[in-house]
């Protein structure tokens, strides 16, 4: 699995991952390191410089490293200032493998007592149809696209951790359900990201056609009377 | 006896003197009428650009394309009156820029007519970039860029070639540089600004695949493209013919050369497409004509018709090859503005030196080369800096959500074809 191909800062993010992995190997075991790298991806990799301080506090709280915060800070700063040749290889492939394994072994969520929000149902229908249309147009691309989308969802800044986890699990598993109340801006972001991926894979003309077809089909569903699917665009 | 004879003689002269004074007034009046008529034709070229560019864009971005063309002539006109005309045509003792005639008022003679005519030339130059940068440019960024192009980039270069109307002379003009109606001054400058714009912007979403494969994004209305091409052709009779600023017989050669070059440009493009083994596309054929028009603009007053045909023919070929070159460089120019205006403008400027009616003079050709290079070195880096600053400040490239929704909706809260496109949102969030 390649690093995200659509991220304009791919090189910068890869360097950051290598530096963080290099710095943290002396503090964390292998599984903890991969989780910590995902926490970096989710919370800090796109943010300003102060995000590093937040990340260090998060590590200290999560892995009981309060006593070693200063050394942690020093080692991270040192690693981020190193030339790339001195750093460990990009841990992205191991991170992806860890996440895919982590979600495939999770048990599906149980049926919640609360009704599922209409916008969640409409979003699920629209995205399913979009992905189904893509599967017909480019069957060899659909698995990779679902995985890329799941990884994007895990980094989605406008959703809570629970929403991110549920969405990623739904995309990677066949039986998981979407049950939570997702923020509209987050759902739009996910749909737009699918659109961008399809533009890259098949071109913008095909992407517009598939989206329009999926939208038309979704509008015939009962839940679309409660929530207009066009609000997701 | 002498006094009456003298008086009678003077009386006899009165009709002659009166006739001469009346002729001069009539000449100025005729020149003014021709200049204003030509200005109106040049103004109508904005409609041609709007239709051609709008047709080449997708339906969801058509309104945005039109709005860029419509408003950049509005803003550009105000800015050119404010500062551009003075920079370009004001007294130019240094040879590098004008120093007076800003905010023109209390003018004399044909000044107002000249200001109008050249305002529309400035509008033409600035709108060239709009087509190249279509479908992924934020409206505010584009308009700010248009203001700077009209206020600074275009008039300063123009002052080097046409400056000094009120004293002094531009340094390129002093060298003997020939650009009768603006192959370089208007079109190449616009083309290099467009090139800078598409480099800073990047391509439209999905235009190039992960391995660099080219994805076609067809325009939504090909008849509009053809109509735009026809209108531009018509307007060019005013663009080139009006550059005499006089209603005299020279307009005949100028407009004939203009027409022949446009015709040959289309033929050149069609031949190039056939030789390249591709279908003869309407869009490239129309662009071939426009390339011919751009190319002949420099030398339309100073070459024989046979060379106008050669100039146009070569321009048509350049359009086809230039379009392929940009794709090979993975540069996304929606309408082909860079090959049509940038490359053909440079070729036409060179052709004005090669095919001059006075014969081949390599010194003259060398001066043409200097002028072409000066245009590139002034406009391209300046525009790169301009668009880079705009991207870093107010933003220039539309985000992925805007490109998905279409700029008609995100920038203008309208759609171009409401009966065929449903609104993306029933209500604004």
C-alpha cells in the first residue's frame, strides 16, 4: 500500500513519520509505536508547530511517560532536525497493515437503542451507490480505494474519534453499520475525498457522471424525504 | 488700385483656406469615428472570448468563466483610466514608463478616443489568462490578479513599445521594434501571464492521472466555441484596423492581411492535425484561426498579403504543436491560451521582422527577438510572483469541494443551466 498519493505534503509527512518513529523506538514497543504514529496522523500532522507539544502530552498521557516528557521532547526535536539518511525507513506500510488487521479482527458493533440519524442513512446510501458504480466502472480499483478512504476517514478532523473509527470499520468490513450522528461537514469531506480519488483514478468527467447517477438513485429513497442528499455535496 | 486687388485676392483665397481648415476638421472627425468604431469592435471581442472560453469549460463552471470575462473588462477599464494609460502612454523621458496623463480629464484632440481604444486593448490582454486558468481559480484571486496586470504588467511593457505619446519614446521603440497592433504587447504578454497562472495553480482535479496520463475534459458547448471564434475574428478587424488611428486607405491592407492570416491559421492547424494522425478537431481549428490573428497583429501593416498567409499558416501549426507541448509538460491550459497568444504572438512578432515590406534585414529581426525576450522576461516572472503571492494571501486555487460543486455555485451562487442542472443545495448552509 503506497503512502497517500493525493496529499500534496506527502514528502513532508513521510519525513515526519520517519523522524517520530526514530525518536519513539526507545520509549515504546512495536504495537505502541504504530498506535502512536496513528495518533500523530490523526491529531498533529497537518497542524501548526504547537501540535508537536500537544502530541507529546498525548503520548505522555497514553503511555504513562510523564516522567520522560522532557527527554521525549528533546529526542523528537533532534530527530525532526536530522537529515533523512539518519532516520528509520517510513513506517507507513507497517501502519497500514496494523490498522487493517486491527479493524478486520474487531467484532461488529451491536445495534444501538437510538434511531440512526437520517443524514447518516442518506450518506451511507449515497456512498454505497457511488462505490458500487465505481466498482462497475473500475473493479480493479475498488479495494484500494476503500482502503485509502478508510485511512482518510481516520484522519478526518471534523469527526470525533468514535465516528472516525466506525466509518473506517464500515469501509473495511462488510457487516459493520453506520449508526452515529456524523457532522455534516465531516460527511461532505468524506464524500469529497471519494470524488477526488475517483477523479484521480478515472478522470473528472467519469467522477461527475458517477456522482450524478448515485445522487439520482439516492433521491428516490425514503430517507431522502427527511434529509436532502444534495446537502452532502 | 492695389488695395482692392489685394482685398479681392484675399477674398478669393477664403474658400481655399476655409476648405483646408474644414478638411482638417473633417479628417479628425473621420479618424475619431473610425477609432471609436474600431474600439467598439475590440470591445465585442470580449463577448468572443467569453463564448469561446465558456464553451470550452464544463457546464458547472460556465457562469464563472463568463463573469471573469465580463468583470475584468469592467475593473480593467477603471484601473486603466486611473493609472494604466498614464504608465503606458504618458510622457516617457526614461523610455521605461510614462509619467503623466493619469486619471485623464480635460483632454485635448483625440485623447479620449485613444484612451477608450487602448482601454479595450488592455482588457483584451488581461482576459487572455482567464481562459487558461478556468475551472479551478477563485474569483477573488483572479480579479486581484487582473487589476495588477492592467495597472502594471501590461502598461509598463506597452510603454516600452508604444509609449511616449506625450513626449519621449519607449526603449524598444527606440531600437526600431515593430509591433503594429500588439502581437507581443497585448497577446504574448497575456500568454506569458496565463502560463505563469497555470503553473502556480496546477491542473484541474483529475486532468492528469497518477502516471501522468492525460484525461480529456471536453467543453460543454462546442457551437459556443465556434461562435466565439467568429466574433473574435470580426473584432480583430477593429483591433488591427483601428491601430492606424486614422481612417485612411492603409486599413485595406491591414484588414485584408488580418483576414488572410486567420484563414491560413485554420488551414495550418487542420494540416498539422492530419499530419499528426489525429482527427480534425473544431476546437483546434478555431484556435488555429485565432493563432493566425494573433500572429499577424504585429506585421499586418508592413507585409505583403502572401506573407500574411505564411504567417497565419505557421501560426496554425504552432497552435497544434504548442498544445501538445503543454500537455507533455503536464500543464493544464483549458482553452489553449498559451500556444495561441504566447507562442503565436512571439512567432508573429518575429514574422513582422522576417517579412517586412522593406526586405529581410537581420538587424531588424534581431530587434524583434529582443522585444520578444523582453516580453517574456518582464511578464512571466512578474506574473509568477503575482500569482504566488495571491495563492499565499487571499487564495488562488479553488479547493476540491469547490471543484466538485462547480465554481458557478461556489463563487456566484448561480448555475448556468438551471433547467438541466439541479441546485446542489436547496438552502444555503
